[in-house]
C-alpha cells in the first residue's frame, strides 16, 4: 500500500534571483530546478535526466555553477541565484550568448542554458581559460548535437571578447 | 553556381537567440496551468499474458481524473502501414519489460504516482528472448502469433553474378562483425501536452515530434477521431536523431488521457522511461564476404545481416531493407547478394537512428575492405579510388546517382591528415585509419503514399512588405527553418532578416513529411525556392506595370526590381508588393517538390528503400592513441570531408558534420545498451556513457560541393552521411596503432584488452609452432 508520508513543511525562502530579491513559500523538499521552473516561471533552466547526470539544469549560486536538480531551494536562502534569463541586460546579449548564437554553439538548444551558465562560472573564476580548462569546466554538461567543437569555439570567442 | 551573397560563411540560426536566452519553449516549458499530470504503469516482466489488470482502486482515488488500459485502445498503430502491430497500452500480452500497460491522469504528480501503485497487475510469464539467436530457435514461443520463427521480415536480394565475381577475385575473405545496440540519447526527455476541448470535440497536441504529420495521422487513428478536429504543434524540440520520427506510445496515451479527462494533460517521461521508449539502432550481426582483385577492384559482395529488432514492428522492415540497399551507391559493385533477417525479441522496440539501417553494414564493409587492402599491400585510399562511381549512373539495385563527390572527399582528407607522410610512421600505440560512407537526401518514396507532392511550402506577402514562409518541416535543431529562410530570401533578393518562417503547426502550415531521412533540405528547400520564384514572377509583373516595361526586362536583386541594364529605373521590393496587391490583396503562393518516378528505385520488392534524389558522400581519417596496459582508446583528431552538393548554410553544414562524426565516435568507442533479463542496465546518462567534452577531439570538417543537378542551389543532405565512416576508420586506426583487428563495437577497453591478449596468445603459439619446425 502506498504511503504518502508526512506532508512536507513549508518555509519562506528569500533569495536574490537574477539580481532581484524575492520571497516565496517553498516546501522543504522542493528542488531548486522546480522552484525556478514552476514557482518563478523561469523555464530556461532544463531537466534532461533523472538527477545530476547531464548538466542541463546548471545555474549559478553565488557565482558557482551547480546542478539545480540536486540542490534544495531552501539551501539557497539569502544567496544569489542566476539563470540563463538573467544574463542579457540593457538590450544586449551577454558575450557568451552572442558567441553561442554566432558560432552555432547551440543546435537543438536544450543543453545550451546549462552549458552557458557553466561557461559563465568558468569565466568568472578564470577570465582567460585554455582549451583544456574549457573542456574540463564543461565535462559535466552533455550535448548530443555539436560534438562540443562549436561549444568550445564559442566559449573561447566569448573569453576573447570584451566583457 | 549560386552565390548566396552574404551567407558564404553561413548564418546563425534564425531561432538561435531564443535558444541562447532561454526564451525557447520546449514541450515541458509550455503553459501547464490547469493541466492534469499523466503517468504510465509499465510491465515488470519481459513476456507474458496479462491475466488480471484491476484499475478500480486507482479510479476511486480522490484527485484521479482518468485511468486507461489497453482496452481503451481498439486500433493498433505503427509507422509503416504494412506493419501496425502495437497498441499504446499493452492489450492481452506484454512483450518487453517497461512496456506501458495502464495510464492515469491526476491533479498532481504525487496523486498520479499513488494511483499507479493502486493498480493491480498479474502476468503469467512466458519464455522471453533477449538475443536474436534465442528468438529464432526452432522451439521458441512466438512473440507475435502471425510471425513464425519470430522473424519480422527476411530479405533476399541478388544483383549481378556473385559466384562469377568471387571466382574472378584474387582474394576472398569473410568476417563476422558485431555492433552493439545504441540509443539516440537526445538531451531533452520525451514529453507531450494534450488539450481536449469537450465542448467542441477538438484536440490540440504539442509534442517532441520530428514528424507532426505521422503524429496527426496516428492520433486520428487511435483516438478514432476526425483528422480535421486535431491540431498538432511542434514546440522547440531538444534533438531527435530518429527517436521521434515514429509516433510514440506516450503521445497517444497523453491525448487519450486528455480526452478522458475532458481537459489538458501533461506527460513528462523520466530519462529512464525515455531510454525504454527506445526506437534506436538495433544490435546487429553482419557476416560479410568480399572478393577483391589484385588491382584493388571489388568483384563481389555477399552480406548477411541479423538485427535484434525488439518487441514490435516499428520501422523494422525499412531498417533491414536499408542495411542491404545501401551496400550499393558508395562504390562500383559488380555483384551483390544480400540476406537480411529482422528478428522479434523481448526488448524495447528498435527504430530509425541517424544513418538509418546503413551504419552497421557500412562499418563491416569498410573494415573488411581495409583488411583485404592491407593483405594485398594496397593503400586504403587507393583501394577506394579504384572502385569509384561516375555520375550520373544507376547502381545494380536501381539507385540513381546524380552527383558524386567522393573522389574529392578522399583527396581532401588524405592531404589534410598528412596521410602519405604519416601513415605507418607514427610511434607504436598511435595510428591512422580511414573509411568512407554515404547517405540519402530524403527517401524518394514516402511511407504514406498519397500521390501528393513530396513537399509543399507557402509564402505569403502582405501590405507591410513582410514575407512569411509557412512550412510543416520540423526544425529539431538541424536548422531547417533557417534553410527555408535562406532559400526564400535568396530567390527574392532580400536579406534573410526580412523573411519570417512559421513551421510545424497543422492549423497554419501545409502538411509536411517531417524530419527524417535527411529529406528537408532537398525537398522542402526545392519547394521553398519554387514558391519564392512564383512570388517573384508576380512581383516582377507588377513592377513591370509600374515601370512600364516588359516583365522579361525586369531584374530582381538587392531588395529592388529594376529594368535590366538601368539600375536607376527601378522600384523597391515594398513598392513592388504594393503594386502587386492592387486588385489582389494579400498574396499567398504555393511551391511544391516531387521526386520523379525514375528516382524511386527498382521494381523488386523493397526496391524503393534507399532510393533518393541525391546521395551525400564522406571520407574521414581518424588518429588514435591506444594504451596497451588499460585498453583505453583516445581519439586525438579527425579529418572529414563531406560532399553535400552545395552548402546553403556552411556554418550549419559544419555543425552537422561535426555532430555526425562525434555521434559515430560515441557508437564506435563506448555507447551500448545492455539488458539484464530484459531490464535495461543502461537507462541513465551515467550508465549509457557517451563522450563528454573531455573525450571529444578536434574535428577538421571540410565541405565538398559537387553541385547536384536537382538539389536546391545544388544542395544535398549534410547531417547523416559522415556518421558511418567513423567507426571503421577508428577500427583501422587501432589496427595501425597496436596491430589488433577488432570485430566488435564499441571499442571499449575490455574488448581492446581481449583482442590484445588473443593476439599475444596467437603469437606465442606461432612461436612454438615455428620453433618445432
């Protein structure tokens, strides 16, 4: 017989999402990816696997790329969370977005938001990465379309462009 | 030769900004407000009779709005009209572990899952077969009553005098090559969103489909609905590679749940379920015999292929036909005998995957040709050059070859890789190998033969000067909508930004056969050009009236219509549109493309499979390092050249070539589905290993343009042809590096070590035997 278990408690979560503070009631067991997609309506962050395998859900938490499908929303209390939707500003694409667009770093585009966020995490800690560093930083982000050739090219081009 | 001014480096995808900003909405991102959540119960055993399926307790659970079983589906479905033997939910019998048997829709995911746990299912187990040989055994139980020997289809084709060919050959060799089953593993998991309006009896379906027309057709069939009451929309799709050509069980189930619930139902499959849905490249055993002259000329080919097809028909008949048909069309073969066997087993159904049917037989062919060339002391490039075709020609099995750039592909990669200087001179443990491949630019005969054109595109021009192309073609990331925009813009002399493309919505776009067999560029591209030319004709006439001259004297270029030789006597595109709309109003013109009968293959049974308007050709060189202690193979570099006829968008063509080569690398190096008593042991990205950014080499992709006489601007396909030559080039490179010939894919470390151990044992035995003489 199926036992639904105890009803999870809820708490008020205060986070800085793409630069704006907001408060939402979230269940203790709510994953960050579900909070972003279902509560905040930011569907740019994707779910591609059953947990921690593909990197499509990568977002930045206090500048660190993390898989939002393995992170509880409640753990982000008081922290800064950035998603793909927060990158373009002032009517201009972010340099990684520009490069991924122009160099065809995105084909089907499903892995792209996670890929760009992982690359952004790299560029924040290493503004001038080598190809080996780029490949290592993206090793947890799977792409099935590009063979990574144009993804690596895109990140290199973005690193070379003015921030 | 077209110039396509301004696009010679290629253009970014017209929907690229949506993708890089996260604005692009995939099926799971659509508006789910008010949607019920759909879930499916799956069979826990591989083969058995359903003796009891009681859904009453699930139905009674508060929050459950619909419960379905196989009894709710009276009509079977399948991609081939001749082989529809599958129900969206199993009826009477289950045939693979994970087959859906019941479905629920509920107010939320927790309630839906609880409802599944309340369904009682009893199955009387039957013997299950996980390998083709077991299923073909004389005493095996039938998986489908109408298929003795569990044979879905056998194919026997002979062209030319095979016996005479082998008799005339100086060297005859035979090999047994095994290729593992693999999966598409597109990153977007399967999902569908269906909305049924009980007041108007209309269904709106949004799904991950590559072929919305098939989905539309099967929805009408399985829900027993009037086609005109169904609307199918393709949102952004996160990759396909063939996984989503066939209509899939969850799509039909989601729609039926929506109708039963009288509302909106969202179904999102887990990654595990997405793997189980499968429809990918089957496990294949190839027995291949080739006869070669000392001059390197191929004299005869005999090939037997056995495919483990899985539990249902799906595309099986086509896959086993492709495996034989595309032995032809790459080289000049004087005699070919082919025997193919597609076998039912109690594993998830296989289907179409990039390079459909041709990849594993091409692998075996190239591997054996390479070994025989070595035995005869011929260079691998030379032996290919001695067997080239000359276009235009027809193959033994009546495939039309209208353009053929393989010779140039060979020259390009031979030179780029430094083959002549480096082959055989690399240190031990490093090696170079090469191989060739080809693929169709669209099946010349569609599966659902209706007599309609193969493609229709509408182009609308209105008072605001905007040009909108409407196509049913499914852009799944390959850039087909961008290709349509370029084709229309080029023909009308406009910048690409001025053309909008509306795609894959049955309420607004013309029917299209969708994204399969690399048909879109050739067929939809030609239809788009046709539509744009007709529109240009109307605008030219209107411009001639305004300019008071003969239409034959009006030229259309650079966003203007002007009198030939007098660029100052002209009007803008927008002025020409306004003139054309007088007395007419908004103009919508239609363009079509039809493959003529002579392109549709031979008259023999199955002769249409493999027929196409144009073949792409590829050659590639792979450089590897092999660690003899661990068996680890590292691909250091790849050089590839693809003859795509003409690159309409070189940026996208390069992207497709790189992706195809890389996908071939995954199959060659590590990808493999495995079943433990029918249970998938690979159904996550951790267990189904594919190359990461760290495993992936630089790929030097070169474009060869043979200018096909019938292709749009001379173009052919660019997405599939380069895949199949990777694996044989890798196996040849491994042989060059460490001297072992691998007969199995993938080339995992354990298989490499086994081959190395076997070689050492052989060498010891030889040494002992030699010492005794």
